[in-house]
């Protein structure tokens, strides 16, 4: 299911603003995703120091996308951006196998975060396997 399909289910009126929070470890692809969403050049991307914000119009939706840096020293500040977030997109670099445990731990902490309980998106606990704290996919 694509992002706009999820947004259509989330918001009854497409001309509403949607606040999207992009999180994940450093060098995971968050800024690349943000620039692609904004139809910008992705040939020169530098690590995010702090955060990037882009407002993107797409099929009647105004998307306010917040890309927050994923360096270890910045992660404790992620929670300062949780309020009024409509959707969380957690980006995982599938090629960085050495950091799967670290990214899994960060994601698990986010899923337990009270301020994010109202966010929409796929229920990641249903897609996580038993080793990740979820029941696994339906059988």
C-alpha cells in the first residue's frame, strides 16, 4: 500500500495538512526519501545535522515532512518532535545488516512511545516476528 493510499484512509478531506515524521538510524536513507518525495536531486546528499523540513503538495494533500537526524547523540531528542505527528515513517537500511539489532531496538522504543500512539500507518507489531516482540504475520 502506498503512502497516498494510507493518507486517504487517515484523512477524510485530502486538502488537510499531514505531519509526517521520518526517523531511523544515521545513513539509513531518510533524507534521500525526503528529497525524492519533493522531486529534488538526490545525487549530493550529506548527513543531516539536526533536521530537515519540506512541505510537499501531492494529489491534494499538503505533506509537512520532518526528517530528523539519526546519529546516536541526536536520537534522545526525537521525542521533541512527536507531538501532533499524524504518521511515522521509520526508515531501515536493509543493506546495513550489522545495525539490525540497533535499529530494531530504536524502533521498539518508538512503538512503545505514548505520544506516538495516535499515529497512523501499518501496524508494525503485526509484521514483526516473535523474536521482535510481535506475534508475526497472520497464518
